[in-house]
């Protein structure tokens, strides 16, 4: 079974901090994704990566950056956290046309 | 604009009843994905529908795909409380491995 592991289930940070969310997958998938999910807004794609060191902006990249130095790891970075980035963050990975597999999610609160 | 629309958005039903969730999409995709999400949890892959006329069944859930009508259905037979969750459909954004997600259908099965 595919395992997508997100480093934290719950995280509390302060406004202005630089925040790192880590995601690791164990199935050698080429494609990895970061989403945020908010009530009433569904799932929105922040960034995705189709190969090491390759990234593309999703629908809402503002205020975020990503890093993919190794194939199995995809990091989401909040450069200067703000309260409107309080959300549930979901990481997913995928190979080819197979379905995306999701991690357990990180519930991030910015105070 | 590429869109995936689900209806209904909310569904409250009695145990033992049947109901259908609809997923309409505007792309020319010939594959469609269904996911389940329990409250506070991540997304779990339910079905992958790979071609026109595809039908998949698991327990009380059956999914089908009509690519000509750009419509997928998720049929619930004799609902039980354990099926209470939010169900999402998704299609591939053309030429990429990212998804376009539907709005989600929140299903509540009443005992």
C-alpha cells in the first residue's frame, strides 16, 4: 500500500513565523501535490511537482513556496505565516494515471 | 472554464434507503475518481473509473461513468450510518496529472 506521511497532524505557529510542512511518500511516485481545505471552499491546489526540483503553481500559490530536493519528499513553506493561512493542509502523491494517494493531513493554526 | 459539479451538496437520508450522487464535468476526461472523507480525516480512494460504461461496486456503493454525457453517479443502496461522510469526485486536468475536484457531497445517514 502507498504510504504518504505528513510530519505533523496538528501545528500551532505565530504570525510572521516561517513554517515548514513536510510530506514523504514511499512509492517512488513522480507527482506530488499540496492542497489546503477550508469549510465551504473545498480542496484547493497550492503547488504540485512532477519531478525532483520541478514545481508548478496551483490555484492559490500566493504566500507559499515548495521544495522538492528528493523524489520522496515534498515540502510546503509558509514564508511569513498569516492568520488567513490557518487551514487543513493535505499532501498527495501519484504515479501516472493512478489515483492520488493522500496523507492524513496537517491542521495548522496561525495565532 | 473547466468545472466539476456535484449534486446534491448535502444529503440527509434514512437508513435502508437508496440514493444517488451525481458528478458532472466539463472536460473530455475519460477517467474519473471517487473519494470518501470522514470528518477531520483525509481522503480515501474509493473508485477509479477508466472508460465509458465503467461500473465499480464495493459493498453498498456503486459508481458508474458515462463519458459521452460527462456524468458519473455514485449510488448508495440500503444506506447505513457508517456511510456518513463527504464524497468527492475528481477528473484529471487535461494534459496534467493534477485533479479538478468536485464540490463534495456531505452525506448524513440517520438511524
